[in-house]
């Protein structure tokens, strides 16, 4: 990856990390009643996901077969999926609110299992199968440089 593009990616990732930290700060400035509302919790979970994506891209592109490359691949595959799932949960909760249906008391437990667990399982599969991220195996596609 050209040096300039790598530098831009690192700077923008740092700015995104700063933005996530600002959101964390403001969420924790809320009182407990406001902080525990479903929409504020979901905003927090999306921001946590985006924070880890930014961490994954903040240290630039690593070399193949390194821990940095594997960690970057894991972070930038898992947490965007988490963010997408939490955004989908937002629409599901809107649907429940419009339908005026009662929420199951275990709903958030199930949502956490799906939104955090499923992306983590999918991201760990290459490691569990003996493969590693960033390994070139006769492919033109590589994760790291």
C-alpha cells in the first residue's frame, strides 16, 4: 500500500478513535436512567464496535504472517459485522415499538449473543481451521503487504 494512503488511513483511524472516546465520555455523563435506556445502550455498542475497527486500522498495514496482520484482520472483520448487527437490532427494536409488543426480559442477552458472538465465531474460524490471516497461498489477494 502506498505510504500516503497508509498515512491517511492511520490519521483517519486516530480521528475516529477520538470521536469514539468523545461519545463514550458523553454517554457516561448521562445519569443512570438515561444511560440504561435501550437506544443509548445500542449507540454505545455501535461505538464500541467502531472503536475496535478504528484500532484495527490505526496501526497501518503489517507484513504477512505477523501477529499485527492477524490482529488487524481479526479486528477489521469482526467488529464491522458487530456494528452492522447492532444497527439491525435498532430496526428490530423500532419494529417492536411500533408493534407495541412486550420485550422479552432476556432479549438483550440474546441480542448480545448474536451481535458479539456470531461475528467473533466467524472471525475465529480461519484460526481454528489452521489458516491464518495474511497468508498468501497462491492467491492474488492478500490481507497485508
